[in-house]
C-alpha cells in the first residue's frame, strides 16, 4: 500500500479502531477505494456498497469501522487534512535547511500552492454537505495549517509592516490563500495562473513591510 495511505489509527475517525493487522489492511483498502471513487466518479458515488465492492471487502466487515457514507467521507477528509499538514511540515523543515533565495512571500505562496496542486481529491471534498462533523474538522485543520503557515512565514523571513507575523496575521493570510487556491485549482489554464498571480500580489501587499509614511 502506498505511503500516502499510512494512517494515524489513534486519531482517524472510525466507528471502532481495528486491532489486528488484517483488519487495518481492510480499512486502508477501503480508504484507497473511496479515494479512487472520488477521483473517478465524484463524491456522490461514494457509499458503503461501492467502497466495499471496489476494496474487495465485505459490507459487513467494513460496516464495523466505516458504517455509512458520512463515516467514509469523514475519515477520508481527515486523512486528506493530515496529508496536507504533513506536506506543509516538510516545506517548513526544508525552508529551515535551505532558506529561500527568492521573494519570501512568493516562496510561501508557491510552496502552499504546490501542496494544493498535489491534493486534487481533497478539493473534491471541500463542499461536501450534510456532515456536521466536517465544519468542526475543517476549523481544526485550518487552525493547524495557519499555525504552520505562521512558522513558515517566520522561517522565510516574512514580516508584516516591519514586525514578525502574528498568529492572527498568519490566520488571515492562510484563510485568504486557502480560498483563492481552491478557486485556482478548480479552473483550467490560463485562468489558474492568473488567479495565482493575483494571489501573490494580494499576499505581498498584506505581508511585506509597508512604508509608514
């Protein structure tokens, strides 16, 4: 199974946590199957039967861990969030090892954009409705991502009005970037590149030092 489907069993939202390796393999296969279905047929095609069939797992075996469509999408969404956060951690670590030589704001925007480019399936779940737990999950994810962006801004040497970026500044910057990045990767070129260029301008205006005069 690909490394991208390693899961944190302690935090993955399941009806119950599988204790045996064979059971965990079934859950991983189910998540991979659900991911494939989202990529090929869209979120609406995900349900207990379709996932069990593609994963070659019985409905009964899957039910005890992921009993319905909402549970499957919640687990898939959590895994996507964890993946995005892990990728951003890697970017921060890389920036610490090799400080960026380009415009630091552009470096941050391009790094985050590349993460979103790689996680196309995560964007498919962005507008999933009917799951009350999604809002809470998204809010927690955004808070963690904003904290990581604040760290990346500091590592990259970005200041706002001549002062280090605060948690609030990072949260505003990330929320703005998050919305525009989702818009950018929902459209084709050349509109995508145009949106990304505008995002860089917005970020520079907000994050780079301004002349107090």
